[in-house]
């Protein structure tokens, strides 16, 4: 990671883990941001208005619903480009932030509402009720950690619940799930890195982002 590499891996030998009627996907990823501080990373992670810029093309709309001292509520509209149909997810999230000390910080976020949008962007687009649809993500919880050490290490761990895959299709779908998971983690870490280093290099960016919150 000190040389600019991103590390992404599933957690556990049997990932995803099968549960009655579903799958639990557990992944972790990390990278190193030279010159970055904990405050730089916090500013980027909590800048929800700009998530649609930092994490495009997966995140296509983002907004801050409410921001507190350590508790935030936000909304995201995400497009799953790995599926054959244009399926999107609209959801609300609750995020809690914890400053351990001057060198360590972490954030825990989880879905409070998640709805599938079929045929996104088409004339027949429709939002389905919660827990209805293909179920490629039913629930999601993520933990972002940052630690200062001559720069900053950023780590993201995520646990997602999805619908189970029929045994006849697992040989085809499992590689897609792994590729999508790996790409999503890499995109998050790269997006966070680019935005964090940009703010660290130009204090005006941080001031501009504060005006948007």
C-alpha cells in the first residue's frame, strides 16, 4: 500500500456465506494516502453532496438529509451496471462517526431504507416496495477506518445481504459477484484517495465543500 497499491479481499474462506434464503457478502479493502490527515479523510467521507462526483459512475445522486456532531443521515442513488437490465437502488443511510484519538477515526453506516428501481431512466421506470425485486442487495453495513502514520491508511469493510442464487446459476453468477464487489471497493478507495489528496493540496476545496453541506 505504501507504493500506491490497493488491497481488496473477501473475508473468510466460504465467502459469500449462505443463510436461509440469502447470501452474506463480507469484503475488506485498504490503501495508503501519502500526506493526508485524519481531518482530510473525515471531510471527504462526510461530504455527502459530492459523493455523486467522487464515486461516479456507481453513485449517480447523493444528498445529506441531516448532519449532527457524530450522527448523519444521507441518501444515495446507485446504479448496478453489472446486471443486464438497468437496475438502480435508492436508499437512506445512517452513519455514526467516532474519533478515537488524534491518529485514529472510524465510521459505521447502515441502510435504513433500500428500494429497487427497475428500468432506471426508461419510460417504464418504477420503484419497487422495500424487500421486493431481484435482491442483489437487501441490507448493507459498512465500516470506514482511518489511521494516521506518515500519511493515512484508509480501510473499508462491508457486509451485505443479498438474495440467494439458484444452484443452477451459481457457476455463472458467482464470478460476477466477486468482480462487482472487488470493483466497488477499488472505486471507493480510489475516489476517496483522489478527493482527499485534492483537499489536502488545496485548502480552498475544503472551504468549498463545507459551503455545500
